[in-house]
C-alpha cells in the first residue's frame, strides 16, 4: 500500500521581501525550502512506514529546481520521489494544482493501491489550504483536515482514526481509507536525515512526470485551467503603531516612556 | 646470591611468557582501533616524551606530583638494578660488578639511595591515600583506598625492603661492603643480632622475596591501572600535535560509517589512552560537567572505553564488541554524558599522560548525529538553521548587515582593504554582541586600520556543528567558506569570537586554507603597544575588572596575555584574576554547542563561574567571547548580582575612546 505525501517547494518566507515598485516577490537569491507543514506530513508517513511497512512516495508539482526538495525527502527515507513538472502546469491556481496532483495520485494508484494521501495544512506562501481538500474531492477520498494525531490505522478494515485540532477543541474522527489528511505541526517532530541516507539519496532517481505522462486536458491545468489569478500583491499599510524610544540603547528609559504612554491612554489597569 | 637454578629458571621463563602474552593480548586489542597517523614530526614527539613522560611536567603541576615524580625516576634507575637481579639470578657471573670499579660503586650507591627515596615515596603515597586523599580520587569504579592501589604500593615497598634486607645480610656476612651502600649498611647493623650461621638463610629469604614480588608485580601490571607504567611513555610520544579540538576530518563516501558507535570505530590511540589512564582523577577535578553534577566524568569515559574494549572478543581478524559503546552501565558511555561536554578541554590540559578525553566524546556525538539522528531536541532547529540560513538562529542572512545601521562600513575588497572583519553570527545577530561589534569597528577606525566585511555573503564558520558532531554539515559549510575566502582573496582575518577564531585558524587548515587569523584582543594589544591606537582617557568608570579566559582562546589557542595587556593598558592596572585562571580557567558552560541546549542536569555551570567571580567583588567582568558574554549576563541575572556588569574587551577599550568630558 502506498502513502503519497504532497510536498510543495516554497521560498523561505523569512527571507522574502516584496518589491515596493512592482509589487512582486523578490525571489532572487532566496533559498527554497520544503513547505514546513509538509515536512510533518512526510514524517508521519515515514512513521507509518516504520510501523506498517507501507511505501512512501513524495510528490511535488513545481519547476525543475523543486527536485532539491524531493531529494531531501529521499534522504529522510521516502521510497520514491516524483516531480510533476511541465511548462503547461505553470501559473496554476489551487484548482489547477489539485487537478495535476490528483491525476498523479490516480496514476500511482494504478501501480499500487494508494491508502493515504498526506498534505500540509497549508503552505507558507500561498496559504490557501485548498489543495489537500481539492485532491480529496477529485479522487473521492475521505477528507481529514488539521490532523494533530493519528490514533489508529486499520489496514485490513481500511479505516483510519485521527484527531483534528480545531479552535479551542479537538475532534476525533474515523473514516474509511483511502483518506486524505492535512496535518498541523503539533502532529510530530520531523526527523533529521542520517548521513548514510543522505549520501545514498544523492544519486537516487527523482522521477519527472510531465503532461505526457498524466495526459490531462490542457484547459484544466496551468494558467488556462486557473479561474483565479492574482491581481496585486502588497504589504498592508501600517495604520497604527509607532516605535517608542530606543530599547537597544536605553532599555530602562524606553520602558518608562512606554508605561507612561500606556497610562496616558488609560490602557494599563492602575 | 645463589638461587636454585632449577626452580628459578622455569619460574622466570613462565613469568616472562605470561607477561608477554598479557601485553600481546592488550596490544592486539589496541590494534582493532581505526588507523591514524601519529608518527609524523618525530622531533616534537620526542620532546613530548622528554617533557611529559621523563620530565613529569604535568604530574608535578599538582601539589603531590613531586612524590610521583620521585617514585618514577627511582623506578627508572631501579630498572637497571632489577634487570641485573633477574639475569644474575640465572647466571650469577653476569652482574654489574663486571663494570669498572668506580661505575659499579656509583651504581651501588645510586640503587641504595634511590631505593630509600622510593620507599619514602610509597609510604607518603599510602599515607595520602589513607589520610588526606583529595576527593577527586573517588569515583564510581575506584577510590583512593582501593585495594589495587595498596597492593601496588605494598609491592613496591616490599621490593625495597627485600632489597635492603638482601644487601644488609650480604654486608653482615662480609660478602659486600657498606661503603657504597649506606642504607643497606644501616640495615646490616639491624641484623647484627642474627647468628652468623643464619645469615645465609636470610639472604636466600630476601632474595626469593624480592624475586617473587618482582615477578608477580610484572605480571599484575597489564591487568591493572598500572599498565600505565608500560603505556604512559608511548602515550606521550603519540600525543596529538593538533589543537585539542581540531579533530581529523571524515570522508563522506557511500557505505561509510561515521563517528564512533562501537569501540573499534575509535582510533587506536583512543584505545591506547584507555590503558594509559593512571586513574589520578585530575580530569574529573577540573571538568565543568563533573563539577556541576552532570553525568559526564572524563575519566569515566576513558575507563568505560577500556572496559568495553576488554569485554569484546577477537575472533580471527575481526573484533566483536561485547556491549554497546553508547548506552548505560559500566563499559558504556551514556548519551547524557556525551551531550554534557562543553569541549572546554580542561580534562586534556590536566591529564598527566596526555590522554585525549574530549575528542572521544565528539566522535561519539558524530555517530549519534550522523548515523542515528539522535540528539537533544533543541538541536534540530539549530542544525536546520545552520544548513538553511547559515546561522544558529535561522535569521535571514540579509540581516547580517543590520549591526552597523549608523556607521559607514565597507565591504571587503582584496584590492583596497587589508583585513576582513569576520563579524560572526553572534556579532551580526545577537543584540548584545552587536554592541561589541560596533565597539570593535570604532576601535579599528580609530587606529586607522583598513578593513571590510562580507556582509550578506558571510557564512557561519560552523564551530557548533563540528563540536556537536554534525561533521557532514560542517564539512559542507567549511568547503563553502574556503571557496568564498579564496574567491575574495582573503588572507588576514580579524575575529571577535574565539570560536570563529579557532575554526578559521585551525580547522580550516585541514581544508588547505591558511589564513592569518587574529583575535581582536591580540589586534588591540598590538595596536596599543605600537601606539597606533591612542585612548582619550584611562578607563576608570568600569571599576575593578576581572578577566575571564575563554576556553577557545586560552586553553585551545594559548592566547592568555594579550587580553590582560589590553586591560592593563586601558585601565592602568592589571585585571583581577579569577581563582581558576589561565589554563586552569573554568568554562562559562556554552562551548561545544552547549550554548544551544537546555542545561537540565546538575547545577548550572555559569553560576559556578559567577560565584567564583563574586568572591573577588569585581565591578566588571571582562570577557572576550560572545558565548561567555551571554552566559555571564544570564548568570548575573540569576544570582541577582546586578551590581556587576559584563563587558567584552573591545567595549572596555572603546570606553577609553570616548571624549574625556562625556
Ligand atoms: C498570491 C499568489 C500568487 C501566485 N502566483 C502564482 C504564479 O504566478 N505562478 C504559479 O505557478 N503559481 C502561483 N501561485 C501558486 C498557486 O496558486 C498556489 O500556490 C498553489 O496552487 C498551491 O496553493 P497553496 O500554496 O495555497 O497551497 P495550500 O492549498 O495551502 O497547500 C496545502 C497542501 O497542499 C500540498 N500542495 C500544495 N501545492 C503543492 C504542489 N505544488 N505540489 C505538491 N503539493 C502541493 C501541500 O501538501 C500543501 O501543504 C500563486 C499563489 C498565490 C497565493
Ligand atoms: S572537555 Fe571539558 S566538559 Fe568535556 S569532558 Fe573535558 S573537562 Fe569535561
Ligand atoms: S584520564 Fe588522565 S587526568 Fe583523567 S584520571 Fe586518567 S590519567 Fe588522570
């Protein structure tokens, strides 16, 4: 049985700046990383593999350089890595992205039964949290979002029970497999790759599937298949707030200023 | 002296055979270690033997050490006496009396006098163990009053007494003269009451006593801590000629094993170390981890490695370990112990026989990190930040230039700037250390130095990675840095951090990068001495300043005087010393990557050091390392000793650069 992990390569957002003139992301020289939530999805898949012996396939849709992120997945123990890359996939929104990923997962299912699809809760660049549910809907899988604990996997009975982390409460849900899970960071602590695995992953194959392999209608993928598009990216204007004093050089004086200010606005209970 | 040849010859033969077999067994075990070249630079090695083994330099560094030195030197002289004894027992005609008279007499006198010294030495040693043993002699597997120790001391005493008894009786019989053997002469007077016909029996008795004790002693050696009698001299010969922390690189090829997860993955010298330990406990007495109650004791590490090695078995050419090297119980080193080490090097500086305790710990870390991905939780972020953003905190590399917001700082350019100021991660990102960077930049400008920085292009030096055993990522980082330094044609580097200092200076040499690396304390010292840097006033406002030697500047790189000179020049008086100073300095607790880990076991190392400082009632603690700065600032807060401030040496000097009226 396969566990498919969807991993998106994202720019390291702590280092991303928005070009104030063009309103686009300044991507030059910014390193790419695996979307942090996705590393938790991968970790969970590896733990299930350790426990049940399922095979883990990491899948990513992106430009050719996304191979680096998949190689890291191989280095921590994924059995196979597939890069979905083709010019015609470019410019995809969440709908078009889900179409490509769903098709790839279906294709994998033809070779070996897919039991679980694991996604991150959301990405740190797009932030829509739509792709996972998009895959579940398209492939008719159970949809378990915001998972922070996997309680039970019943391979024979094809059932999975997980805990979902919601606002102020948890929910325990059981669902038939195949199931798609989106995961939160509390789920686990991703492992660190051992050196032998890293060295070995250096020349393992990252397969590339283009649209010849997936044979999707070009009107359902990429820019053409994307009903939404981005009209503008901008940093919101700072409406309120000011920098008080100089905390670095005069912490005491600054605290005093701050307290006085809060007191004058009647914001501190006296 | 007519022993019974028929009994003695086979006895001697069996003893020597058994002794050789015991030694062979041990050396065969040492040979299971990994190869490592410890034969280069013979002149330095011979010097090492002369200074540390024959010269007993380290031994004598402690109060009672002279006693050991006397016993050791006596032992060397008596080697000859005992050699003669064993041989002339077989062939009575083969003895030292064959030598020219004056030489023979000189030797007789030497043996006689030295035997007395040795006897006094062992009596004192026994007395020390019984009545005033220092507490560091105690440990889990042995104690000052161990039977083994008294067995050895007792045997030596017995040998000396038998020697005097034998020669005393010979003199009493008129077969030897007391002229050159005053002590034996004295012994003969004690035998005056013995009837002449019994003297021969007495000679035989003492001869056999001497022979039996000697043969038993020789055969006991390889099975006891006194194996060091055989291995200490070679151990000093094979000492590491590198800086303590500059351990061999690992070659990352597929199918390789990295670090040491079993004894046979340690180097042969690590195993020789195990047999060379004298169990003196000095390393334990200076180890910050052991002192603060953590589960690490450097001598226990050495001991456990030896026990582990002995528990395994040699089968044909392969060695089969008897128990895991990393684990619990005697013969294994616990993970908690392995992660407790600050790599301060105090153990290595204290060891009389030049054992390398700390590198073994790092080798085990290499195994845990690289083969097992098993390390304290806190390190996961550190490792990822280092690899992803080349700094411990994971801050955006673009922020590396933020410290000089208000200054005019030039990028390094080999054609126009002389020095690279390697700011370092702490100097770039740590809010407190950024003040130090600014102070240093002002000093460089005031002295008219031509300097520049790498800015956004600067990478972490990788010190913490290497000490934590993440050699794989260190290796990548080191290669990137070496390429960057070569590309920029950098040759002279100023650092404000002893960790950057040692890494660029010593570790990168293993990558073929030879740099002139100068710690800022050295540079400021030379600028003040040459008059290039002139202060506007003598710094009095910081009060009494105590100086703390950072491990990586002092012990690891022998930079002791420059910071002291700087303080003296800036303030007009020499700094106050901590009780433990120079090579005896005590770690702040942050080295070896401990900076990035929680300190949950035992008491806190930084508090131990601050408490020591408080004894001298200083106004300012002066440091020369960003980690020390952090640890001290935290410690002072914890102890509510806010009357004391912590300053880097550059800040002390920058104080003197302020106009007088400010
Ligand atoms: C403002 C904005 C502008 C954009 N501009 C462009 C553009 O010009 N060109 C362009 O090509 N794209 C662009 N995108 C990207 C694209 O629309 C989305 O990023 C993409 O569809 C995924 O959506 P998401 O990032 O919100 O993922 P989410 O739905 O938040 O992701 C949830 C999970 O789905 C999985 N997942 C998501 N995407 C992938 C993937 N590609 N491969 C594998 N697994 C995945 C991961 O497990 C992830 O954790 C833009 C996105 C945004 C938000
Ligand atoms: S290096 Fe320091 S902390 Fe580590 S074992 Fe030696 S003395 Fe102890
Ligand atoms: S390792 Fe060195 S310092 Fe420590 S107990 Fe052994 S001989 Fe003494």
